[in-house]
C-alpha cells in the first residue's frame, strides 16, 4: 500500500494548487481524480469555458467593434455552433494539459477513480483497478455539481443544466433561464449577445444582492436594451416537451404565463460533490441541503487531519478563492508559515456583458453599518481612452468614509471591469484615501483615469460642490 504525507481528492483549482504547494515543500503527495481529465469545473464546465464563450460571443456578434469603436458588424449567418465552440474547446484542452503537467513536474502521484473514505487515513479508489492508499493528511477538493430538481425533465438536448449547456449542438432562437445568479446572468448575456431571445426568471425581486445595487440597476437597463426579459418574483410551474422536436417547449410559470422557447437552462444553484466520499461516517459535518462540508477558518473539518477547500465548502465558490484556500490549508497542515489566511479583500468578477467587478463594501453595506460615507463616480464615456474606444456605457464607483476619506469599496461595470478592479483592491487593502488617488500618476490615456476622476468627484460631493478636475 502506498503511503503519502498528503492526499488531495480533486484536481480543480483548489486541489491542484494544494497538491503542488505541498509537493514544492518536499512532501510526498497524491491526487485522486475521478474524471479522465484534469482541472475540474474550473477548466471543463465552469470558469474558463463560460468566460471563453463570453469573449467568443462578443467577437462573433461584433459587439467589441460596434460597442467600442462604432463599427457595425452583423453576426454572420454562416457562423456555426462548431465555430462558436472551437475556442472554448481549445482552451479546455490547453488548460487540461497545463494542470496535468504542473502535477507531473512537481512529482505528484496521480490516481484516477472514485474516492471513498475507509477511515480517516485510508482511501479506497474505484477505477480501472481497485486500490487503497494511505494519507497522514487529506484535503477534499471535489468541487460541486449543478442542482437538478426532479420536476424538470432534463434531456441534455433542449433542457439543460449549467454543465450540459456547454455541449449544445445549435444556437437556440430563444431560451428560458431559471436563476438570475452569477451563472444565470452570465449565460443570459452570452446568448443575448449571440442574438437569442432570452427570458431570465428569478423567484425573488432582486438579483445579485451582494453587488452594489446602483451597479445592478445599470446592468439591468443594459441587458433589457440588449433583449433580455427579466421576470422577477416568478418561478416555473411546468415544462412540456413537444413530441415534434422542431416545436417549442411549453413553459408555464406560477403566474399562469406561458413561454414558448427553443431551449431551457436551469441555473439555480450547485451542490457539493460529497455523496461518494462517505465522510459522514467519520464525523465530518455535511450540510443536508447543499451537501457542502463544514470547516473552520483553517479549512479543517471536524476530523483533525481532514480538510476541505473550494466549491465543496460553498460560498464564495470562486476559482481565485479556491486556489488560495488550498494553499492556506497546506500552510496549516505542514506549518509552512507563508500563507495563514486568504486575502481579506476579495475581488468578485462577473463575466456578463457588460462585465461587473467589485471589491470592499457596497453602498448598502455602508448603510447597514451606519457609516458616514460618500461616493465618487466616473464614467468610461468621459475618459479620453473611453472616447477613443467609443465606449458609451460603463462606470466606476468609489465608496469612502467622510471623516478620513479612506476608500472602502470599489465597484465597476463596463469594459475591462474585471481587470480594472485589482487596482481598487490595492487601494482598499492599504487604506488609501481620495487624496492618495489624486496624487497617483497613470498612463494617459488609460481607463485607470477612472479612479482619479472618481476621486475628484468624491471630493466634490464631500465639500458640497464640484471641484475642477
């Protein structure tokens, strides 16, 4: 029986980084991956594929040129689904090889098969052959899978979850999407960008409530303009699949409304991949509803030598946080002393059209905390670089406390939002003030000027009049 200092179950963003870090410090490490490929949902069904499709949709639709440079280019009728999916498939293949090579370079032993705990240190692997391996420490990084309610007749052809939607064989003329969370909003804007009529349904009256709601209101106006019908406070009552495949799906809402659409996507939640592990028998706590594993601040479960990281522990379930959760867990297991916790200021990126990215507190947070605060705003269209690009939309918003002018939150919607946010993260982490931003020098022309102009706007709001910029 092979014995290891660390066994990692799963090769997604969290598992890969945990395994490689432990191996880098000289420990004997094994990973177990049940799929024939590497990288988990981050590479194959989630982060990278959906973001690649978003960029591909912008390219094929001409929105990069039309929205940013004023050039009108219609979507080619000859554009096939294979053309559309080609870049996605290339990225998946490339990143799959990158993960595999990273593990091999660091001399991590790789096992393929389904992992089940025999006890706290022994794992049974059911693959091409059955094996048992031993680990002094174990990290669970098995990720998540899409929720599939029994009442929805998934067929992976016209009725999809957020994994199978990546394998569609034709562009739908219309689509109904359930769930206006991050995944639902991303796919809604991808499809609308490609000319599909989109109905986005949410059972609550607000969407993306963890994002500053002024940003969300701008987002809602833009997606409505782009042809997305957002139906709030509604849910699905039934779905009728016609016998003739060319006929539309018949979707009845709980309000009695009827939608006739070509395709359906259920994007309302994901559950932790824990069923096959059988960790409950060891005393590891698993949430009954979402099947996620409960951990402490060190990502340690109720069983001291077993840790869990990434999507399998639930929110925030982001690739960036998952990677560092894996690294932090290894730091605590082996006392490497280099990374005690993940960053306190996390950038959130939503790869919709337009992009949204945020860090720090929202205006709603400031109100709940009863802070004396103010805001400063700058718009893409007012920046020299924005004018060169032909940007008509987009905004950066700073939130700062009045007494010290310290920046507490940065919120961006528009072109390159997920890139621009990182400067804002640094400002929040280092407790920089509006005056600090004004004194910084940025290349000209760049969109980073948004920060300086937003800071000037904030000073103007603070003093009760606009200051000349």
